[in-house]
C-alpha cells in the first residue's frame, strides 16, 4: 500500500492506495473533494497539481487535453490519472 495526501481547503486528506488505482475511483471511494464534470477528460474541471511523488505516466489523450488547456507540467486530470507507487501529494486546483 502507498499513501496519497490531498491538500484541500479544509485541511489534508490522507488515503492508502494500490499502484495502478485510478485517481477518480479513489476520490469517489474516499469522498475526496475533487470536482468532476464530464469524467471523460474533456472538461478539465478535475485538474490537480502533483506537489510531490509521481502518478503513472499520462496517456496520449490526457497529454493532448492538458496541452489544449495550457496546463503546467505538474498538472494532471484526476479522471484520467492512475496512481504510481510510493507517496504522492496533490493539490486540487478547481475548488
């Protein structure tokens, strides 16, 4: 098991996860306050910033969407991202 720390307006949320877990599933299962819109990667509502650690490498579709929104290199879409191994710390951007 690895650890996910999510910075929220009300404090820090901490959950355990297994490598390869979809971030969207973790957010829904653990009631993390990450906003989701379309849930298919097109709207960009679920952007998170990776503060430390690593998520799994983004796929071609996620890369294209992030580029179309001119996102910074550490920004990912929670509906598309998969968890890597180790400890990851995220900040929710659209709160």
